[in-house]
C-alpha cells in the first residue's frame, strides 16, 4: 500500500505557496594515465593509478578492505584523481545514411497482436539476425525522431505485447565480435530510441565490436500506452491539480497506471531478448536502468554475459531516505576540491547553508524567462541545485551559482543552474512523468520510511523537505506497491563493472561501494570528478565501458 496522504496535499498548503512538487525520481576524464599493480606478500594486489595532466599529477594506491576480499569475491576499486575532462572522439564521417519517418504515436492497445512466425535462432552468432521473429511479437516500424547520418545499419521495431508496445532500435556494428549490448536508460520514464544520436554522433566505441539495442521502456518515450503528463508542460510551476488532471485523463483512456514497475520492465526485456533470437547479451544500465539490469540478472542470469552499472541504484537502499546525506556528501566533496585549487576561498557548503536558511524563512519570487514569477523557498532551490550538480557541467555551474545566491543575486543563480537542470516540462520533453510516478510510487516509496526531521542543518532539511511532496504525489497517483522482492539485494557471479562519481548527489558513491561488496565478481571504478552517469558524457568512462564489454577487466585499463 502507498503511504497515507500527508499534510500538504493541497498546493496551497505547500511551504512556498507556489512551488511545484518534486520530481518523483531521485530528483531525476583522463588525458593520460598509466596503470600498474602493486602487491605485498599475502596481500591482494592493489590498483596503483598514475594520472598525468597539465594541472595535476597524482599517484595513489588503494587498499581493498579485507571484508571485500572474502570468499569468491573479485572486487577491485580504482580511484581516478586529478583528471581533466576532454572533448569526445571526433565523429566518423560519411557513408550512407538512413531516413526515419516520424511515426504517429499509438494509443493504448486494445488487444493482443498474435501473428505466427518462426523462431530465429542465433546460436554461435555474435550479432542479431536480420529478421528475428518470436511468436510474431516483433514487427518492423518506422524510426521515431530525427535522422542521424551514419554508415551503420539502423533498424527499428515495435515489440507488441498484450498490454504495451515498446519502441526498439538496433544499431548493428560493422563486424561484431561480441554479444549485443542492451542499453537500459534512466528515469523511470526516460527514453533512448529518439536519442540514438548519443551513440552515433560521435560514434560510441561500443559499436566497434557490438550491436547496440535501444528500447523505450513501457510508459515512456515512443512506447505505448504513454504515461506522459502533458498537463505539466504549460508552466514551470505546477501544483497537484495538473497531476490530478493527468491521472484522470489516463484513467478515462483505460490506461493501467500500475503497469510501469521494475518487474514488468525486466520481464519486457526478457521478451525482447527472445524476440530478437538472442541467447545472451551484455547489459549497460544507467541510473534507474541499473535497477532493471540487476532485476534481469536475478530473473534471467543465464542470458547475461556481463553488466555495466553506471551510477547504480541498488534495490536494497532507501533512495529517498538516503538522498539528503547523499546530496550533502557530494557538496562537501565539491567544496573540498574547490578550496584545494583556491577557486572558492569562502567555500560552498557554509554559504549554501546561509542561503537555504534565509529562503526557508523568506521565500523569494524569481521571474523566469517567460515572465512568470516562481516562488523559490529552500526546498525548491535545493532541488534545482541537486539536479544541476548531477549534470556533466554541473560542478562548474554550482560553484558559480552558490556565491551568486549568497550575494543576494538569486535570480542569476537560478538562471545559471537552469542551464542544465531543466525538469522536462516542455513540449516533446524526454521524461514521462506518469511512468516516473508509477515506478517510484510502487518500487521505491513503499520501502522507504519517508520521514522528515528537523536536523538543524539547512541543507539536510531542504533536501528532506521534498519527501512530503513525493508522499503527496504518490497518494494522488495511488498505484499498488510492488512485492518485497524488488527491494532485496541481488547476488550473482556475473561479471559486473560499476562506475561511480564522487560528485554524484543522486546515486552516491557509497551505494556503488555497497553494491560492489555484495556481488561476487564486481569491478568498481570511481572518480572524484565524475557526477551522474559518466559513461554517457565522459570520454574516459566511455572508454573503460567499451574495454570491459570487450573482455578487459579494468585492473590494467587502457590509457584514457
């Protein structure tokens, strides 16, 4: 059961009087490096990392805790420190292309499409068969979104099921040497198919040896029925009435709002694997997608050759309960790095505490680019700052925004953070808010305490203040809780690469360490300058990802 409806359900009762509910998601490079190992008698080899850049040269050995060496566990921790980011690879040119036509979205399915077809076996093949069909469920489709010039073959499908139709795209490598890679996007309620350009321009190293499969998970992207709440697109500040209108519209259309869960999405992926005629594949999950990857390891382990978990969300953590401490930890590490290079002599954490304390007592109206006055209290500003920090350029903007806010220039600070912290409330936004709510309210909220307390720390209090908003949203959305099994830790010896950033406020590095310690064959790579989902933005992380999928355990990773 979802939590009882708390105080503050009416928008007029919210602290700022004009703030919108929190997003129900968890608010949601190395230029050169040489790698060696060192060992002492009777001690497991440790990773020794030497980074080289124009600014910093650091060599640090990392002790692997004894508790992580017991049994069959094969966990390595690699710390990348003092690393600069760099531009990504130069796009590969030319060649043929393909043309995609914009497809009219389908509405809620009213029956089962059940065509009879042959099972396309793929034994002994590393690539995907040209016309895989299982039970007639996988059908050809036009590619949604814009054309991306490429010389690779890009094929679009729809996976038709009784209660949903998923949009799927397969990008075929020229000469695949390994099993395909299933990319599991974040969210919940995100998308991947319309953003295939992220893999093609510039071309991902992964495509050098693997076909890549992108799929819009149920409820989001171009999959149907869509649980997107366009009612939230009208303005940056919306109340519960907009969510209520979205719920009513979906209910009137006969859409099952309880269909978007970790279990359901993972089952969809098993159906997709079978429909593609694949015996096995690699998994690449980012953020929420890591929960789907871990569920796939639990229910379909024999088909998983390896998994990359970027910014993981272990099912057993209390994501909302841990969020305040996670945000504070990321800010403290950003503060330390900023002070170390004298970029913020006044620091960041203490000025932010002062700003949030003032906003808690005296919210400020900030005029947006549209001319609308949006009320910023401590909760809203902390949420904006958290979302901004999670982006690749977030640390730079946060270092700029906090002094602006501390100097009574809140509007400038909000504008600066808003450059990367857009919440997706615009036409064609990449987030399906209804799908997001359905999963969070079924898979996460029921297994958190969802309590708030006056800690006396303005940062902790501001971040935890969003909990009441999430509880109100879940009470309104009213979907059944998932079974307890979705909240249990995963145990497996499948080879796993875990990527985590010290500046990630949403999926903190402590989660990654906990997950790595609990798996039997995990490699953890953490970086003090990474934020959220580095494999999609940082050239070094992307290089490590491709190497791992090619069979290289990053105990001696390539230069990047």
